[in-house]
C-alpha cells in the first residue's frame, strides 16, 4: 500500500498529445506533497491545464498542512550531534 494519495480530480496530459501525465499526491503519513511527471522528464501544458495543476498543488498543500499539524512538531534537525 502506498503512503501517497493522488488527486483523483486531476486529469492532465501533455499538450502535444504524447500521453505524458501529471500527478499530484499527498503523503498520508507526513504531509509531504509529490509532483510527478509520468513517462518523461517534462510536460507541456495548455494554460487551463497549468491552472488545474496549480489548484491541485494548493489542495495538496492544504491537505499536507492538516496532516503535519495533526502529527505535531517535528524534532529540530538543524543541529548535528557531533559533539
């Protein structure tokens, strides 16, 4: 079972018609957001599709914040313990 939950409302493919897809998913364990371009390294979007991807990322970010807040604060990892 994957820890990631994809945005099922996002159905965006490459503007050139080559079948490349975009996926936005939220990690249900820690709230991180994953943006994937499937089947290639780049994607060309029509402006309306780019806006849909942006809206999906905003939804995922809000979901991620809710998950992260529910988990509580992460330990401060900015200091190394090499004393």
